[in-house]
C-alpha cells in the first residue's frame, strides 16, 4: 500500500549526523541562555507579592533553597549537551528542567522556552550526539548515519511556527503597526502610520515566505539570506532581549537542516592552500577534494563550475557562509565578488 510504503520510507531513511550535531550545539546554547533567564525570573516568582498561576497542583513546588541546585543542574546539562558528552542523558535533563519551568507558573510561560524544549527532545531522539560530540570523539567510533525523520520533524516545526506566527499577526491589533511604534525609534519625518503598517505587513510576508521557501531548492538560498537578515533586524530594531535572541538563534541555527546536499556528493579541485581552507570549513562533509594545478573547479549534480562561480557555489553549503552566500547573486555583489576573486587569483599566479 502507498501509505505503508511512505511510512516505511519516512522512518527508514538515513542521513549524515553532522547537520543534527551542528543544530545540537546551537539549540544547546539557547537552552543555556534560557537557564540564565529563568534564574532571574525565579527571583521575581519567589517574592511574596508575586501572583502565580499553577496548572498542576499535584506537582511539587520549587523551594527557594533548592533554586540554585535546579538552575545549576540545568546549566550543567546544557553545557554537556553542547559539547556532546553523555548527550542523550544531558539533553533529557534539559527537557525535564524546561518542562518543570513551564509547569511552575503559567505567568512564566514563553514560546521560545517551549520551542527550545521541543527541539531539544527531537535532538535527543534523533541521536544528535553521533557527530560533532565528545561522545563520538572519545569512543573513537566511525561516523554513522542516523534516522532522518527527527530532522524532518525539526524542519516541520520551524516552518509551522513561521506559518502560524504570520497567520496570527493578521488581526486588527497587529496590522496598524502599533507593536513597531512602541519599539522603533525613528526621525520625526519618518514617524508616520504608513511606516509602521508597512513594517507589520512586511513581517507577515517574510514569515509566510520563509515557511515555504526553506523547502524549495530554488529559493532556499534566498530564504537563508532573508531569514538571517530578518532575525538580525528584529534584534537591532527591537532590542537584544534574551527572549528575542533565543528565538532567533533557534530558527537560524536550524536552517542548516534544510541543506539537502549529501555527504561527498560534490567534487572540488583546487590548489593546495585553497583546498586546505575549503576542507577545514566543510564541517558537514558535503564535498570531496582533489589537488589540482589550475583554477578552482566544482562538479555537482547541477553542473560544472569554475573560478568565481565555483567558489560561490561552494560557499552555499559551508556552515560559515551558507546563510549569506546568496548575497553574491545580487547584481552589485555579483560583480564585486567576481572582481575581487579575479584579482586575488591573478596575484596568486
């Protein structure tokens, strides 16, 4: 049956663990940030005049005397999760700490904490410690493939949040742009309703675009670029608040999971020094390398590229550059990048 075949393929597909390992590091850092934020919020919660709303009366309350132990455990587990030591146990402890934090008091609930807990759970289930971790390094085991479906669920979660966040904003309370008016500081001649309304509508369109474009090979590069710029602009315009930083980091840190190039699927030929740099930056192991005496060359399933075009295509899958590599497709940047590369190549020769 087609349905059974789809289910078997969905749960049986395997993939490289490196993307999940990279996502684990970023989400782990977000969990660490959330632990530090919770430490500050607990001080407010324990005040005598604080109003608390608890959903589970049977759940033991946190004694202020043990708050330090609770936060310390959360921080230690987050650090262990980041470096990948006892990864599954550490991740499970982070999930439990986050779940307990959400259950302590509904007034402390924030969507970024909930999303961090959910993504951490999927990272634990998906064996994200199989790559870029001390567990693998100390065990000395070869790199293995892991199940693809937990990564697919993370990607779906990111897209769903973008989609429903955009839909939720389509209401009379958001569209006039009052949220931006409270946070933005603009010159008097720009302080006009059209500016705030434009920012509100643009935000909705951006989120709708990102929800779908991340899955499209044709538009994915633009989604990376504009998604990265979108989240940075939120921090610049609205403030580097911990909640905004955690929220943005979770999304941008998960973008690498949308890269669908398989390990060893592309072949790069370059001179020794250039080859060495590209090999060191290829943390996801997507490219194969061979020494060459001529111009930089890249062979992919999309074609054969040389020179500046080869470097531009290579940058699209390197963890240090895939977020902004599509900027070189813009007219001005395309010409500038080609000119700089040609000049550098001429100097090497």
